[in-house]
């Protein structure tokens, strides 16, 4: 009998508040892994492997175990990036038993723009050619798009000793944005990504600007995939705004025959609707903000709550939109004791605070 090889790595993090940091880790990664918390110990389990994180002497002791060296490096990087994000302006020290800095990240893939076209007035699709699309088939739906400055040879990121990505700076600084993989065309070796073209004047939209100006042959890199697994359930409720529409459309397309899907999608108006296809049954309801009463807020959230209340307990609830609405939905589902294994609730954007 052959035992599968395990690749292991230990780390030590010294945050300002170890307990608060462990709480942040558990709250965030519950959407990406099975999280078990017991006092000062948390165990995160995903298809990539496991992460055991324990509080000891005001430190976080980290033990990573994965089935491959590549998965181990990716797990380290993901955890390191999040730890420093959670720390914010507070100091954080992070060291590993094997620093192992890499010149190039193990999950980066060079690609070129094939074409760009408008799907709706405010949704633009860019198709990328990639020599190896197999890592992006099924499973995780998100990637990071890396766009080098025009007119410069691309310099791709490596890995720092603390596990974080070593991003190039100065004249080589990259545009980096997270997007959903809308479609993987295996035969053509293409990946499609839909970019929302924000209509708000004065708001910086570098990702949307890239899609608007993308030219065939333009070089980019794709980092990932990571996050946003396809649901595994017979009954699925999908709810989100246009930022979540690419993910909703892909989920509907990739669910097997026999799956029952209900979708509630909020867009600006009728012109932003897209045809959705599914092998199973699909009931779609569109909400148009143009027809809302003046000052109306939380319409999508309330419609989704009503739909959840009318569903059966084993229905998978998938909800993605603005941050505060997502937090409210999490609270709602927790009060209903909805099984965490039957939900994906994630925020895709954050509303700017009102002045004053």
C-alpha cells in the first residue's frame, strides 16, 4: 500500500493581538475551507490541504500540510497575504521554517488578449489565450489578472521570505485585480473574463479601463485559480448584483442535469440582462434599480431573504454583492442556523461611505 506524500511547512506569526487575528482568519476562511475552532486552536481544511493555527505565548503557531509542493507554496502565500491584510497598520512578524523565496510564483500563467467585446452596455468580455488552461477547469472560479505597463516588457512577481507576493514596483508596477473566470474554452485554450464597466463619473476603474482598451496580442498574466468553488447541491439559490453575474452565469452553466436553480439578479435596467443557460431547471428573476423608489436600499438583500425563507433546508445559498448586505445575509443565515456547508456568502465590492 502506497502512502501519499505530504509536504509540510511551519510558521510563526507575532501579531499585536493573536486572539483577534485568529478570529479574523476563521471568519474569512469559512467561505473557502472547512473551519473548526476550539479555544486557541483552529483547523482549516480544503482540497489544497490543512492549516493548523494555534495561539501560544501571544504568537500564532502555523502548521501547513499539503499533497504537493505547489499547493504548499500557494497555501503559504494565501495565508501570509491575509495575515498582513488583517493586521492593517499594526506590526506583524511572520517567519517560516523554510523561507524558500521563489523567482516566479508557481501558479502564474502568461496569456495574451484574443479579443474584447461588449456583452451588454456595461459588461465587456475579454478573451485570453493561455497555453495551459487545465488548472482553471472546474473548482475555483477566481483569478488575479496581472497587467504590465504598456510599452514595457512584463516583470512578473516572485515570493518574499515571509510568504507574501513580491510585486514589482516603480516603472514595472502591475495592475492587479481579482475576477471570475466566466468560461474556459478547452479546445481553443481560452479563458473568458467579464468586466463590469462602472458608469459612475469620477470613480477610478483601472480594471474596467483595461477591458475597454484591451488589444489583441496584449500580454498579461493570470494568477490562480483560487476561491469561489462551484456548489455541490441538488437545489441552489443564487442571488447577487452585476458584480456577481459572471459567477452566477458560470455556475448555472456548469451544474449537472437534475439540479434545481433559482437566481435573483440585480442590474441597472433591462439592457443589462444576459441570457443564462443550464442543464438543470433554472428560474431567473431580474431586479432593475432604475425602477426602484427614490432612496430605496437593500432591495436585493430583502428579496434574497424572502427566497431563503421559502426554500428547503438542504438548499445551497449563494449570495454575493456589496459588503454590508453580505454581512446582513450572514447574520440572517446564522439566525436560521443554516448549515455552513450549504452556503457561499461573499462580498465583491464595498460601498464608499457617504460624505458628511
